[in-house]
C-alpha cells in the first residue's frame, strides 16, 4: 500500500514565542469608478476585515483562499509594503510599515511571479549585490551562499544571466537570494508556480530542511495545495478578508467533511465492492475507487478488501484540499 507524502514534523513549538502578531487588522481601499460621462463615484473596498492570528517561531503555516480573499494584501502588510487601515501588526517585534528598513533585514520574500534578481546579471552578481545591500558579514554570506548553492543545486548556474534561466532555475535562485541574510521569517507567494515535478520536489525538500535545521518561520500562500499538504501542519483559510479556519490540516478535512480514497486494483473485473466501511464511487475495469471519511484509519478497510477480494495492488489518496475549501464556502451562511 502506498500513501502520499505527509507534512514534516515541525520543531517543538510549545514554548516558542509569537513571531507574527496580527490583531484586528483591517485594510480598506478607496476605489473610483466612472458614473456617466462627467462624474466619478468613490466607494470603499474592505480587502482585510478584522483579521487576528498568531504565528509562533518555527512554524510552517499555509495561508490559503480563493482569488480576491485578501491573501496578497495580508502579505503586503506583513512586509511593510502596505499600511493597515486599522488594528495592530508586529513581525519579530517590529511594526512593518513604520520601520521598513529594520523589517527588511528580518524577513525574506519570494514571489513566484516576480523576481528580486537582476535580469541581465549573472546569478552570482545578484547575490554579491545583496551581500552589500544587506551588509551581511563576509563569513556568514559565504556560509549561507555555499549552503543554498549546494542544497538547491545552483553551482552550474552562478555565471548564467538570470534572463537565461528556466523558471524552475530562477525560482531556486530567488529562494537562495531571500535566505542569504538569515531572515527570521520567510514569506512564500506561489513558490512552485509553473515548476515541473522534479523542481517542485527539490524546492519542497529544501524548505523542509530549512525549517527543521534553522527553525525559520514560513508563511506559505499557494494554489498548488500539494505544497500545503507536504509542508504545513497548520493551515489558515481566508475569505473576503476574514479568517474562516485556523488549525491542523486534518481538522480542515473534518470541517469540510472530506473523504480519502482507496484505489483497488483487482485481478479481474468485478461488480462494485460491497463494504460497510466505504462506498464505491467509481469502477473502471478491474480498478475501483472506494471513499471513506478522512478521519478514519485506512487499515481496517484495507484488511477487509484484502480478505474478501482478489487484490493486485492498493493505494490511498488523500483528500483534495481545494474541494474541501469549496465545500466550506458552499456551506457558509448566505453563500
């Protein structure tokens, strides 16, 4: 029996202090639209609405939601790019919008669809510029660069202009750039977007090692929900600027009434399997798909199938988080 990769265990966080503090934070934008030929009308859009949460040092947290939910606005406030309209916000003890220079030295940011690297310069030159910009001590810079180059397999790319790198190579280069100054907090916005399977696996492995070895706090926003499943033990779901869910990944499945799937390959084609522990949702030749509650162990079901039917192979597929979130939105009052 095979199962999907599970998220790694995070460092012991029982006594870890809060490194991100968000208390009743709001962000309101004034939006103007034309009404008729000569008149414009102003209205307010509340992108973030009374958001409150804490992230402890060393946590890897998934921050997810549909487009327009307020994810990017939250990240921009946490990095100091935007100033909150109300509420209180601290990152590593610093108010991001009031002390942007100090904040920049304590955080790393990777935007999947943008780059912080210099387009026409070799990758190594971009790193040397960051060495000076962040005033990183020479020894620390060399140690961090060597480590990132080794783990992200960048050695053969250092002399290549950034514009000649593939998307996967550039993304690994951006992650290294964000970590040269030893940030306490790393914000990742779609870090695996557009990457092939091999590149995604390398990036995920690197992030797991970074969190385990250095205790770097990671806040991850992504539409590739496998990133969340493989990296994060905690997930926050935001919708219309409000926090809908904050807890363990397993709990999200429970809230969304999600199901796991046992894929059964039989020796020959049979009618839908009749079992009390699961329901057959699909039959395709000798292969059948059995759905059972996500919170239920697969072991009793596997044993029952193996005992009663001629089995060639079995595999367990974890729930699709995107479908779980869609179910949460559908069940929301007024949806």
